[in-house]
C-alpha cells in the first residue's frame, strides 16, 4: 500500500489551481429564457432605423417639404411609439416600478403632442411657429413627469438622512450646472429688455428643466434600483440623449439657425425610440443570485466511498453583518464616482464663477446665490456623511466585538486555510475539541491532520467544490476523521493509524483564495448511528444477525462472486435452517426467562460451530439459520457430505443439555439444508432450507433433512388442495358416508360412524387421510366439523322418522370441544331441532394431547352426557388415552388401529390388546375395535372379549341408500372360526414396520394426519 499523499501535492495544488473568484468579481450574465438571439435582432433593427433617420437628416431628406414632415411628424410618431410602448409595458402582469413607466408614457405623449402642434404650424398652415405657443406648453410638460419617473426608478433611501442626502446630491448637481449655464448663456437670455417677459421666461424654462432632468439622470446613475437594470439603463440613456439635444437646441449657437428636419432631430428621434425599446430591453432574464444553492455532501463515514450523488437545497446566503438596503453592493468604480459627486459639483460651480472673473465681468447675483447654496449643501452633506461614518465605525466595532465573542465562545472550531493548505487561523475552541491549542495548530498542514484513508475523499470534494459556481454552491459539508491531541476529550483510538482520531463534520466556505472550515465533533453521533445500525440488523437477545441482515448476506454470497468461479461457489454455498424442538415446553414449564437463557446459550453454540467467514443468525422465536459459504471444492458430493456432517454435528451440539439456574434442560434440533443453485435467489434458497427443516420436524424431529425438489412440489400441491377445499365447503362437494359398527357375537348393527368424503369438481374422491392433511388450519377444520355434526344429526333424524333408530358416531378432536367453534348450546340446539332421542348421538373423542386441560374437558363431557350424548374414547392403548381414561367420563373405548392390525401376527400385541379389553370389561365399558379388515382379526378379538367391531370385515363406508338396506337387514355377516391366532415369527414376534400413530376414521381435529380406511370406491349420493 502506497503512502498517503502529502498536503503540498493535494490541498496546495487544489487550492492554487482552482482559486475561487473574489466576491466582487463580475458574474457571467445568465442566458435569457428566450435566447440571446431575439434581443440582438431587436437591437440591430433599432440601430438601422435610427441610422436611416440620421442619414436622411444629414442629406436633407431630398426636399424641404419632406424634411419638415420628417422633422415634425416623424418626431411626433417616435414619441408616440415611446408613449404607447411604456403604457403597454406598465399594463403587463407582475411588472415592477409600474408608476415610473406610466410617467414616462405621459412624458412621451407630451413630446408627441408638442411635435404634432409644431408640425401643424409648419406643414399644414405653412407659417412659422409663434412664440409662445401651445407646442411650448406641451414641451414644457415633458420634463416634470420624466423627473418624477426617474425618482421612482431611483433606489429609495430607508432613513431620513438618506432622503436628505438624495436631495442634497440633486441640488449639488443642479446648482453647479445652473451656475455654469448662467455664466455661459443664461444671463443673456434672462435680460428683461427682450421682446417680452413671456418670451424671456420661456427661454429660461427650457434650460432650467433640462438642468433638473440632467441632475436626476446623474443621480439615478449612482442610485438606480437593481430591479430590471437593463431597462433602467436604456431609459436613462434615452432621456440623457433627449436632454443633450435640448441643450444644443437652446444654445445660442443653434437656436437661431434651427430648422425642422436637420441632424439634431435624429438625436430626439433616437431618444424616443430608445425609450420605446427600454421596457422590453431586458427580456425575461433569470436573475442571478436570486436563489443560491448549497451542495450538501453526504456525510463521509470512514470506510464508505464518497461517490454518492449530492443533493441540492436552496438556501439564502447573506453576507454576515451586511445591510443590503443601507449599503447597496455596487461596483468599485461606481462607488468611487458616487463618493466624488459633491466635489465634482463644487468644481463645476467654481468653474462658473471663474469664468465670470476671468472675462472681467462682475459676478452675477444669481451665480453668487447659487454658488453659496451649493457650498452650503456640500457642507451639510459632508456633515451628515461624517456623522454617518462615526455611526458606521461604532457599528463595525460593535459587530467586530460581537463576532469575535461568537468565534471565541463557540463550541465549533473555526479554521482558515491558506491556498498552500497551511492553517492561518484556528479558533480557541480547538483546545476543547481537538485537545491541542490554537497556537499549536496554526502553521500546520491541514492534510497532516486528516486521516490517510479519508484524505483522498476530502481532496476530491474540495476540488469539486472549488470548480463549482460560488453563486450556485456557496458552501459544502465534509465529514472525515481528524487527528486529536493527547488532551482530546472524546477521542476514538485507531490502531491502524497510531493515534487518536475524532469524527469531525465541517462546513466549508470560500475565503480569499483559501477555505474556511467550521468544524464540530460528531464522534458520539457517529457511534450512535453505528449502534443504531447494529441494532437494526442484529437480534437484541442473542446479538446474532437478524433475518434482514442474514438475507442480505445470502444475496451477497450468491451475487458477489467473480464470473470465473461463481458456479463452483454457488454449488458449494448452503443455508441451514434450525428449529429447537420442545422449546415451547421450556417456556411453558420453567418460564420465559429460562427460555431466553436457553436461546442465548444455543446462539453461542451455533456461533462457535460455524467458520469465521460464515454467518449464524437468529430468525425469530426458536428458529436459527447458518450461511455456509462455498470454499471452491469441485467435488459436489464431498462438499454435500461435509455440509451434512457439519449439520449433524450442529444438531448434536444443540441437543446437548443446557444448564439453566442449576437445572439441565434438553431440547432437540431439527435442521434443514439447502444448497445454492444457478438462477436461485436468496429468498428461494431460504424457502428451500425452511421446507427441508419442516420435513425434518414432520419426520420425527431431531433430524437433518436435505432439500429435494419434491418438497416444493408437495407444498404446491397442498396449497392447491387447500384452496380447492376452501371452495368445496361452500359448493356442496362434500358427502357424508356411514360405516356400520357391529356386535362381534351376532353381527347386529349397534351404531354407524359418520365419515365425510370429498368428491371434487374434477371427479376425484378424497378420503379423510387425504383432504384432512391440508385442513389443519383451525377455521377450515372447525367449519368441516360443524358440517359433519349437522349432517349426521339431520340424516339420523330422517332415519328415525322412518322407524330406523340407530345411534350415529361423530368423531371430534378434543381441542374442538374446548374452543369457541362448538359451544355447548349449539349441540343442545341441534338435538332439539332434529328431535333426536337420548343416546342417538355418540361423540368420539380423538387427539387428546398433554397440552389440553383435562379438568375443562371433563366438565364439558359431563355437560354433554347430561344432554344424553354418549362419549367414546378413540385411540385407546396410547399413552395419553390411559391418562384420559382415569379422568374423563366415557361410555365406549375404541381400540387403537395399530393394536388391531397386529393382533393376529404379534403375540406381544395380542397380550397387550387382551389386557386392555379386560380393563374395559372390568370398567363396564363397551369396547370397539376399529380397522377390523380380516376374518382372523374378528375371531381373535371376539375371543379376547371385544364386544364390537368396525371395518372392512363387515362393511365399508356406505352411502345413505346402501346404509338403509344394511339397517333393514339388521345385521352383517360375522366370520366364525378357531379362536387361536396364528403368530408370525414366534411368541415374541414383532412387526418390522412398527406401529404407526393412527387416529380414528374421519378425524376432524386437525391435529395429525389420518390413515386411509382402504374402503372400496363408493358412488356419489
């Protein structure tokens, strides 16, 4: 690994190569929405029209008559166009400074009317314009609206002193121009010995109004509003050109020799057209700086790449301490000229006085009064400026102290880095954050303080930040690890770097070619985020990865391999699903706290059993999982054998006793194993391992089962069958058959056992052993049980109505008698509704497990017996049935099918069955042998004292028609023969297949699967 780059080659190069533009630098003009071409075309057209008019004026228009028309009516048309243009612009929506444009429109209208009257005299009446005339009135009305409009365009002061300074500036300019003009020409024009007083007043009115208009133009140039600056500049230029032409017209040199249509009219014409173009000159520009953007870089966490795309958020970025309304941001040259305005005005005034003195004339009283007023205004203005400067100095000193206090008292560290990457300033807060004083850090290379692993990301972000526009991205945010000194209060040690490091978040700003870092310690926040992330991905009890993290790691194991070895790695990658058998009993017997301790110990054993690169996880409850990553072994058989051997060792390890509170607790482990295959996703691989685990539990628990595709097919078939079964309950596809229960001594039918059958819409007849396997869910099993009970009672009532009264046996799971799916009132209402006599209904109790409350079951059975319902105990001979026999009120004992099947072949089963029958006889209970299919079984059971039998030796399940025929006969043929059974394999012979756990026929309990009755096909009812 190469050494980290030094500060000279990184930060120094970045800061020197990409120095940001200073704050006062002119910005690039943003493009208009309409494109730059449209404004250029308009400007060229305007220039061509003005140039054409100027050329025509210079050439005399070819004739005197055309010159008069163009000089009078042409100027009137241009002024009228300006008036209409300004008026239309003022009526547009969202226009700013609307009054100014209305005033300009009125001013241009006066000029248009004045030229129109002038043309009426010269062109229509063909005589000279009298003086004074109506045209003079209109021309005099041109300047006042324009002056007021310029005042509207000027930036309005916010203080009284500002308004006074504005008025003084206007007077300084106007007074100085008046002094100079009076000294040069106006004194002669004011001579009252002229033709008349009106003529003299009119002669003075034009230049005085022009002086006022020029004063406002100059004031507006220094104080113009920043809104729509292009339009304002164009309007000011147009009025300035008009005033210049007015000044030339009123000068003694041109006034007596002026004729309409001369070159001077071209200036007025151009001024009017410029004013007409002014409001539309700016187009629809985007205003730069209206909204700034701050690029927020995603916080850089150590070890995480910083290439993520940053987000943008609009923010305002005012200059700290700046007052934009009081101290507007102007260009340096403009600000200098604005400051020199009073002195320039005084200089102009002095020139007027010197002109009179040098010409040997006495100073006119008007010049003295005007000059004195100018000097007085200059003194007053300077006094106001002096007071304002004193106030500004005090404010600046106060703000400087304020910001110094903020910087020194802030908990954030403020650092200024030079373009060379050296720290030039560090705030005192560095001692509390970094454990090093500000003096120690000043002069240090910034790159030497950043963690080497984070330095590249920091340099990349700084380079990107400096390349961005300061207006679009004034700040950025960077998070990195920063070196802390020996006094760091919240240091996090990093063994790989040999020092203490803090997680620091810095807001970065540009500063005169360098950077300002406003940094804060976020180490605790980073630790908290890491802890929250860990908690979100790990089990809180065992601290193993949870399901989400385990699934993500499985996905990484399946997709994060190189293409060259991915196939081998996939074939050798396996997932183990682990379930602790008997864990629920631990919670129920010794408490949940002991169960939690068992889970913790099991997680520790699982973690120790897998390799370092593998992943052990707790999925929830007592389910765990392990990801075994492939090791590149090409022999798949050897790899599968290794994984299965590991799974078996893990099963044995997890099945070892757990020492909890001084007691040994034992649970077993069922493990399902699934190997990754090409094209198999993480979810499918986890599903396969889960299916294998459930197959291991169904196969006897405490086993290891390898996933086979047949398992998924079985699940799909079971799901399809369950969906069809749900519909069959509502579509009437179920039929109820009855199998006779006969006396073994004479073959008389003593009762019939109700057994449901499902003939699907496809014509397939399903026995309980087939469809009850998918009816384990409580709702469907309860609904089916209610249907069987209702149908059995209804058909029994119909038979009783015809004189055939035989009890009907309905098998129900013991759990169903205790839940709310079959309340006691429903059985009583059923018997009452169908009018069944006492003893007509026999409830065959099945699926009695150790988790049931025998006290509640005893009370429920006693209540049923009071209603006349007889109780039969199914599966007699099993472990739980013996316990139930001692507690429950029963009338009939039904032998377990496993005893009946081997009673002839096995001497041991023969003795067990004989003993159980003697118990039933001693208790005075009726005994029924279920599954009697062979004549030898009938003979053997009758000899042992069994009273009743049910099975294919007598009759299979019958539909209603065949049942009534059998009941009409009254009995079934019973085989007779020798009483001695023929045992196979000697007296102690035992069947090698074992005795399966079998429930009574037609089990509706939903607990375990039923064996088939092996009956012959039965036609539908």
